[in-house]
């Protein structure tokens, strides 16, 4: 399941993103994320970066979404994660 470029750029802090993800250390995890800021563009790396916060753990580690070209990838703190399912409300 992928997040489209248009959906990524349209995210605001009123949206909720429900994801199921896996990483190299653990199997399936679930989180409900809310954007902490609007997408920021980096000229140096030619990407958009969006900071996300876990709704159930606001003080915990942050999630990040990156838009490179047409692809949206995710990270949990400094570790890449694989999205198994995603739903934007």
C-alpha cells in the first residue's frame, strides 16, 4: 500500500494516518499518526519531509515521511520502516 504524492502534499495536522508497519527488529506494529508540521522541502537533498507524531504517545520518538520524486517512504526515528497498510482520515 502506498501514499500518493498528492495525498502526501495535502496532509494537514487535522488528518490522522493509521499505519501498520514492520521493521528489521519487530514484526507488525500499529500506530495512529498526526502531522506535527506541514511538509518541508530540502533543496540540498531534493525531497519533502513531514514530521509525524504518534497520537497515543505524543512525547515518544517521531515518525518521518519523505517524498522523493513520486515515492513516499517512512522512518521511525532514524530507522526505515516498511508500510504494510495505510489509511488517511
